C-alpha cells in the first residue's frame, strides 16, 4: 500500500465547547476519526479496521476459537460471524473445528492472510504516523504510554 506518510491528516472536527472539556469525549472523537482513516487506508486490501483487528489478533496468538477472539476484542457473536465470513471469502482466514470441542471453531490465518497482515500493518503505521505527527516522537510515546496504562492488552495477558 502506497500512501504519502509525509502528508498530515486533516484534523477531526472540534467538539462543541460545552463538552470539549471531557477527556473521554475527546478520546471517543479521536477514535471515530482514527477508525474512518484506517478504514479508508485498509479498503484497498478489502478490509476495514475490525477485519484487521481480528486477522492481526489471530496471526499474533495463533489458532484461537472464534468465541475467544470475539471476547478478547469485545465483538458480539453476530458481528464476529460476519467478520470471519468476510475474511474467509478473501482466503485470509480459515475456520476449523476445534479438536477438543466440536462445538467450537478455531480460526487460523492462511499464508495469504499472513502476507495481508504485513500489508495492513504498513497501512496502519502510515495512518498513525500522519495522525500523530504533530505530537512528535516524545509526545506520541507519552500518549501511547498513558493509553496503555488505561487499557488492558487482553491478547497478551493470557
């Protein structure tokens, strides 16, 4: 994916002054903007942010049950089925019966899926670099550290 990482992103619109003092609403607004930008960057490879999150999580952790991935990423069952169906149609992910529990499906990333994760990661990096460029390296590192303190990395905590 080729994108000009030197071109800064247009800033998200400001919140109304009456609510702009709420940090949570600022984070929410930035998250919405970030998802829109990531969706736009990932559409060239047939994905949206939610597809990338699932594919990347399974690629990182190895085969996982569909239910476990949905739980870790806080994705409801119906949406998870739609995401996995889409990734299967693209031949990026395979659903296989769990050997220990035939009611469960394990998700496995295909070779094509592994290559796509690398391409998607580059697209995500470029969007992040453009969005966070005004913060500089130190500011971006500080922001990342603060957000990490406030969130749990559920995929690496198991």
